[in-house]
C-alpha cells in the first residue's frame, strides 16, 4: 500500500538528485515515538519515490511524492505527521505538503500481464560467489559484466528478507520457489549518484533503472510482486532506492 502526497515548492530551486538522505530523515522523524521507530532494523518496511515530475522548480510549483509500506498503520503514522508538520525537504528542495490520498496498486490475479518500472535506481550489490576474487571485496556494486543471475540473486534475496518479516508464516518467498521473480527485463540506464547521509557523510553509489514486464503465474507470485511494490527491490530501499511503479496501460 502507498500514499500519494501532494507537494508545493516553497522557493525557486534546481532539482536536486541527491534527495535521498533528507527524505529518509523526514520519514524517520514522522515515525519517532511510534511503534515503528525501528532504527537499526534490517527491513524497516518503507520506501519512497523521488519528488516527481523531474525538473527545476519555481515557487508554488506542484510536485508529488509516493511513500509505500506493507504495514497500513505505519503508513498512517507517516501521513498523520506529514499533515500536522507539512514541511518536507528533499535534498535542497523545500516543499509543503498540501494533501494526501491512499493508493493500493495490485499487479492483478494470475494470468495478468503488465510492466513494473523502477522509478528510482536499484541499489544492487553483486554476491561474492559471482566475483572473480570474492575475498578481496567487501561490497561490489552490480555491473552488467557480473551477469543477470547475480543481479536477480541479490534482488530476490533482499525481497525474501522483507517476505520473512512481513508475510504470513508458511507462504513461500521469492527465494523458495523455482520460478524467477521477473522472466524478462530491460535496463533503462545506470548512473552514479552522490548520497548525503548526514552533514559529514556522503556516499557515491552505482544504481540502475529497469523495466520489468511480467505475467502473474499464481497467487504466490502475485504476493511477491505486490510486496515488491510495497518495499522496493534491491538494497538501501529505506533511502528510496528501488522504488517500483506499475505502468498504466496508457503510459508510453
């Protein structure tokens, strides 16, 4: 489940692609002193889009933001705080929240075909067994030369962790079924991004954007894809990486 948040730009500003850190901090501020104040949890269970549409801002311009989580109550705490304290900074772009509305996207019942697209870059790390010298690497960003098996291994492992935390016991997760999460794919691009985690800590990360056509195989597969819509795919999803959208039929 997710909420669509209407934003209004408070000043003229150049679009800041390094929005991740301050938006994540705003989500944690909204969850402070709630049952979901889970700093340090491996799968805190929320993700968010970039402020969209992309482009430089003039004061009063309208943008939107999506926040997703598999836990309805967690989302309610975030929305309540955003409405009570409507100031939101996305990097160096200051906004005010003007409205919110709930959304509940679904990939559809078995047999449904569609396309999921990463609205933000996927943070993917190549598992050590796919590297030539695995003992010499702490964390290696995935690159096409590492192969798609390595990419999907990482993606399905991360989604399995969310499945183990948020889905009912007894339901098989994406790593516990034989068929892949996505049977086809299209890489849109890959790019390096600077991510400001705090006033004195900055990362430079390699991320990739994708389009994933799908056909829902069965109810288990439907749950896996819908979970991916709720939590994102890949690593560092609480920083807004790997946020997925379902492409509408009239989207080009």
